[in-house]
C-alpha cells in the first residue's frame, strides 16, 4: 500500500482537504432527496481526491483496475 502513495505530494493536508470536502458534501445533502444523499458524498470524495492528490488518485485507479482484471474478469487473460 505504501507504493500507492506518492512521496512528492503533501499527503497530510491533501487527506484533510479530501475529508473536509466529503463531509461538506454529506452536510450539504442532508435534507435533500434520497438519491442526492447517496450520490453527493462519494462524488465529492472522488472529485476532491483527484484535485488534491492527483498522483495518488491515479495510482489507486490503476491498482483497482488491476484487481478487477485479476479477480473479476479472469476470461480476459486467456485470449486465444
């Protein structure tokens, strides 16, 4: 997991900004329609992660894509 975090990025302030943005999305969606309550916090999380920690976000995306290819789509590896 340490290989996912890029040492050139300031990690601690970035994580705090992402957390605050996600919580702000949760507070903003509190008295809204149910669809918005479920959609807004994860959307704010992903957008703020991409904005404040772009290299770490890219590494996470590649990691989850490799997990998907290895675990959930095994027939893609056995191409003729």
